[in-house]
C-alpha cells in the first residue's frame, strides 16, 4: 500500500455526518501527509490545521493498520507521537481498521 491507496481507502471510510467528527492529520515524514476532515467528510494529503496530528513512520503505520503493532505500545516506544487533542487519537482505532 502507498499513500495514494491509503488516501482512497480513508476517503471511502469517511462520510459527512459519520461517526468520526474531528480533524486529524497523519504525518508520515518524507512519505507525505494524510488529512482527514470528519466534519466535512473529506480526505486529502494537505497540511491543514487539525485537532490532532499523529507523527508516525510509514512502515510503522502499515503495521498499525494491519493490526501487527499495538497503538499503545507504539506510543510508549516513541514510534507514534500525538500533538494536540489526545482524545481524537483515541477515537481513531475503529476508523483505522477500515484502512487495511
């Protein structure tokens, strides 16, 4: 999976008026960014303002979305960093299962 495939999967998982009503940005470093606007139901690769920004290596993100890496362990090991509203990051587990 590459960033464009992830963006397409995220777009199909998000809908305006859906369960996820926050703005979150995944920062994959050199690979790029994934911005999810749950309020508007939009997904793109912009560097827009978000309620929470999650910095994670692309390979670690693939492991997280496949269920091969526990998000709590990734956070504790410093593989996943959250800036902003931590509660938004906690709401992502259900959404991320749709990305794999």
